[in-house]
């Protein structure tokens, strides 16, 4: 499959969506914050943290898949 780099990136980066959804759940159920500024700061910072996790985890997933694919194809002998 020629689209494996994007699949490996997005599969491992999807953890950040879980982090953001859990932060939303935590905000609405556990915290007692109200008002526009508290909500904007909380979700703004969580969006930035989730984006950073998206990039970091996606890069790790892509690089590990790349190393795996290169090792597999290096072991194949075409005689």
C-alpha cells in the first residue's frame, strides 16, 4: 500500500484526539469553571497540547514504521 506513511502517522497520532476528548469530559464534569475566559484558556491550551501530541506521536509512529519497512525490505532477497 503506497499510503502507509500517512496511515502510520495518523494511527499513532489519533491518541491526541482521545486526549482532547478526555480533557473536554474532564472540563464539563470535574471542574467548576465557568465564564468565557476560563473556558477559552482551558480549551486553547488543551488544543495546543493536543496538537503538539499529534505531531510528536505521529512522527514517532511514522519513524518506527519506516524503520520496520526498511528492515523488512532489506531482508528480502531477489535472486
